[in-house]
C-alpha cells in the first residue's frame, strides 16, 4: 500500500523543495513581496486602466455554480477585473503538478491547516495578507488556527464539522433524550432497539467513510492523538500500552451491536437511505452529508450534535476549515486579487455563500440560518472544536488503516487490530517530526 501512495508523497516532497527557491513561481511582480503585502484591498486595481485577468483555482468542485454567481456579481461591480474560474477533476493532484512546473494560479482555495498548504506558507508561495481589514470579520478562534508562524495567508469562510446526525422526530416521539455522554448514547441505542427502531446506520462497506469515522472518533478520545501516533511510529511505545486505540476499538464494536445486521454489507448510500426513510435514528457523519440526506427526504427533522467521548471525558467537535482563499505570491495583480478576497468576505457575499454552500460560516457578520447545523456553528465559532486528525497525518495513512478497521469489525479481534495499527503507524510515522 505504501508503494501505491509513494508517488504522491514524493511529488509533495518535490514541490516543497522546489518552493524553497521559487516562491514567485518563476514569474515577476511589479512590487517586492513586502510592499505587495502592504497593499490595501480598497485601493484601485488594474494596470493603467486596462482590464486585469485573474485565475481563481477552485478545489471545492461541489460549489462551482456558487462561485460562478459570486464572480458574476464581482465583475459587475468591478468591470476592470475579470475572474477566470478553473475547476478540474482531482484538483489537488493537478495543483501539485502545476506548482512543480512553477505554474501558479493567482487565487486558490486551500485548506490552511493541512501540512501541504502550510509548507506553501512557509516557503513563501502564498501572500501574507495579515494587514487586511477584511480578516477582522473572521471568528477569532478560526483566524488563529489558520495562521502560520503568526501570519495570515488565507481568508477563511466556512468550516466543516463531524458529529452525530440525529432524527429529532424519532427521539421526541419515542420519549428518548438526545445523548450528551457515551453512557446516554448507548442507553438511547438500547431504547430504540427495544422499540424495534434501528439505532444507527453504518456504512462499513465504504472504506473511506469507515476510516473517516474511526479517525474522527479517536480524535474525540484524544484531540492530540497524532502525538501518540508519532510515539508508536518511532517505536517509543505500542498501542497495547496506550489507552486510545483500545478505547476506539471497543467503541467501534460496541456501536455495531445497534446497527444493521451486516454492517460490512452496507455502503454509505445504504446508510443514507436508512436515515432518509427513518428506518434508523442516528448516523455518524460530516456536515457535508446533511444536504445529501435532505435531498432524499426534504421533510426530515435532523440535526447534528457532538459525538460523546467513549472514555467519559469532555467531547469537542472534530472540524476542518472547509473554504479558504489564498493569493499566490506569483500573482502579478495583487491589488485586484485582494479586492476579490475583500468582496468574498463582505457581509452580503459571505451571507450568500453561507446560505448556498451551507457549511457553518466563520464570518462574524453572517446570520447562519441552517437549523440542522446551528449547534455546530456555535461550537465552531466559540472554539469548542479541534482539527480533524487527518489534517496532520501523512498522505496515505488513513487509507492503509481502513483494511484493519474492516477486519476488526469482521473478526472482533482487538489485539490483532492493535498490532496492525502498530505496524501501519511505524510505516507512516517513523520519520514524522
């Protein structure tokens, strides 16, 4: 498996080494980086009255139409600036290839907490926009965690959350309280099962979703779980000596007692159908799944709540910055690019984006109106969250971990799962700093 992922890792390493010597992507700019960074978004854009063209590289392929509408509005107000939208299949791989060829877009959507993009910040490939006034409208906690070395390189717009999606109607009609602790979660599952209602919908046939659930759940158990993976990876300890992996295994197996008879035979589409038809009361999933479920049944009364911690400790929300925009240092028209970012962060456009994209907004001026994610939005804005562990994991690790997770559910052999997790941790984390 590692060989299959190796090409990606090698590409990323190559990109990072190239960036150290080519922050401007082989192009020239009219202003030095320091002077360009001091440019104010409200200043006149354009070159001597001519039209400026900027490339916006969109990695969030599910919001192409939303960005097209925003671009139309921006160009109507700024006829001197044209935005060319680029959206391609497998956008991150394509971006890596472009960067390796010193072919940078002007503006790019990124995930500022992930290592690859932080490497871009470190190596000077993204513009420092710390002095821009529009950043003051970002929720303080989100702005802080998106920074690199104390500087801002991105305008964060929304965050995604991972939690427990519950059917409010089924809870209310059956007199069952929504759980806040792990014991209450299991008690709710027991109560639903006793009433002939399937408590959970699982998707263990879909390895990506299974891996994602396990990754988020072990993060709930220990928000800094990556430090433990590194210790195991460097053979400083083994998972049999650490509580987190066993707690995860026990929790995964305990939950499966309240799902479909054959959870390994069910994919995520099957699980969504179980929720949409109200066959099941709960599902572990991300905020991006809310709309998919509602598309199947618009009348569902569902919401996302925090996953209780299986150890009984405090539980926070696994989250990621979902939409953020950066300007590359190679952009020759930084004033125009800053004007577009200021437009994106404005009250009207930030509200439009939140209403259409629908993940929790982190812009203070936005009135977030989605009831299914209202609780999550409040928790994210207050900082009652942690970054999903995969943000910090080496490329390919979670993918390799999916097979042992499926085997755990099949065999229920916790000791074998711990040993398999040891081996994969060593394979991927032994050289991580």
